[in-house]
C-alpha cells in the first residue's frame, strides 16, 4: 500500500490558477446528435471549431450516456461545460478560447460511433473525460482520424490498449483487482452479479485476479439484465451459494452501474435471515448518495467495501473541483463532486489544460496534442493521482494493458452510513494485475 506521490505540477487554487506543465522528454459514444447546449448553438461553449494556432479557439468533445434505462453519466458533459465556462471567463488557455461539444451515446454502439464521427467532422483536438461501453464502435473512428481520447472512464479493455488512449485511472482492471484482494482475506464464497453485456464479460477475470492473488477461489459469475426493475431471483441465487464456504460468511459483489441500487433493494429483502453476508462493489456502481437512498446505516450497504480510483470526496485535493461546481455549476444536480464520472472528467480536463499549456504559442491540434503526450509529457493532478505519463510499453503491457499507467486504487467502507477510507493512502494493483491472466 502506498500513499499518493507528490506532484510536480500543481494548481492549489483550482482552475483559476495557471497550471504548469513539466516536460520530461514528452470509454463512449454517440448520439443522434443529442447535444447539450451551453448557449446558442448545438452543444458548444461559444467560439469556432477545430485545431488552432495563435489565438484561435480550441474544440474538444465530451460524451456520456443520458436518459437511458441503464447507466447514465450526465454529470460528465455538464462538468466539461462548466470547466470551459470558467476557462473562457479567464481568457481561455494561453489566450485561446475553448469550445466543448457534448454528445449523448445512449448506451448504444450506433450512437457511440455517431458521436465519434461528429468529433472527426468538427475537427476536435481531443475527446476528453468521456464514458461509453462501446469502445469497439468509437475507437476505430477516432484512431482513423488520429484524435486522442484523454481520460475515458475506464470501462473497456480498449481504453488500455489503443495507442490513442490516455487513461487517467486504472479503470475496471484496477478497481476489481483491488476489490478482489480486499475480499480474499475476509469472505467465504464470492458471487459477482454483473450485466449480461460485452462490457460485463470483461469483469469476472479482473475480480478473480485479486481473489486468486490472495489465495481465494474464483468468484461465481452470475449474469443479470442491466436494465431490470427488480433482482429478486438474482438475490436468491447469490444467497443460495453462501452456505458453501464452510461457515465463513459470503460476499456478494453487484456491479450493475445505476442498477446496483435496484439490486440492493432486492437483496435487502432476500437476506433478512442472512445478516452475515457482506456486499462489496466499486465507485460508479455505488456512492454516498446511493448509501443514503438505501437507508444509510440501516441499509444493505452498511459494512460494504467499495474501491475507487481517487481519494474520498472529503479530501482537500478536491477543493478545486468543489470550487468550480459552486461557481459555475451551482444548482445543476447532475454535477456531484462525489460522482466518479465527474471526478474523472475534472482530472481529464486538468491533464488537457496542461498539455495545451505545454505547447506554448504553437499550433493546438489533434496531432500536436498527441505528440506532446507521446513525447513524455508528465502532468500532475494535485495528488488526486500519481503523476501521469504515457508510453507505448508501460509496466502492464505484458498482460494486455499497455496504456494503463495508474494502477492505484483506494479502499473505502460504509461505516455508520458514511463512505469513509478503510485504509490510508492508495493500494497499487500493478503486481496483482501483472501476475494474473486478465488479458
């Protein structure tokens, strides 16, 4: 277990302070173009489009699913628009205005590809801080146009293999490896309840990597519809396996995105006579809002382990994000500082800003942004992550994740209805992933 490393480039006052870039040598979607508009026009913070040199505007895109029957992340494009408003109120980045296009991927592969094609048409310099399950639909489009994808949510393996991807967290691989390691010492049989989708198919080996590294047997893989209105049958099935652990209480791991709360409602009723069965999940499937809605200390999340990529929301490192929300997104219920998607978008735009600043007065385009990132540029995130730098053969390339540069996770637990740190600092899952067959 390690703490966060000190950053080389910090921004103590949040986005109102100029970010400094340090040179060391140098997941998503579509929409029928359902754009969220900041002012007049379709999804644009006012300005022009495309790459720029001199004082011309810079265009980027952020996409995420909204208004669907499954997982929704409206806070990600909302935070992107708020970040751009603040940048532009201060004169942009190095005198260049920033235009943010937003797109709704509808949790649909066709819509995801349409968003990517729109990014190409609008000549964006990067897709920043986005969420999609459909990497196989949008990455080929971005790769064909050489558009970098900075700070995706980390849902799919392609986000950790594409040379055009620059992830800021360890995605599902790190979260699940860390969760499996935590459960290996404290649980009997483990049941994973996950979506019956392509993205869901990638989850079992990742959780198993942590369990097996801790000497535990693999989890039982239980599939479920990601848009169900109740999970009574799945809850009963998970509890039926609890008695196979030789007396040790079992653990149930629901990873159903926005439907995790629905599962927990069903599970609460099903386990009334099995109070010893614990639950565990990851941020993105549960947060403080979900804990509160489920009954707080008397709800099913009490005692649950939750792994996340970043420090708990009460950490002072989030002060800049909270200030931005207060000043530029006040009253927007979509933008919650405790939401992992909002946090990821904040960090992704922090990275993008430093990349643009590193270019000085030169051209800002997809090519120059990509070359800066590939050339060894190292960026800091004020302690929210380790310093970030991407190479083509990083420490996890041997297990199929060549773009995964931040394998740290935090372990939290629900105590008396509050999500708090279970351990100080972060846990590095690199060794767990490196020694597991998760490619």
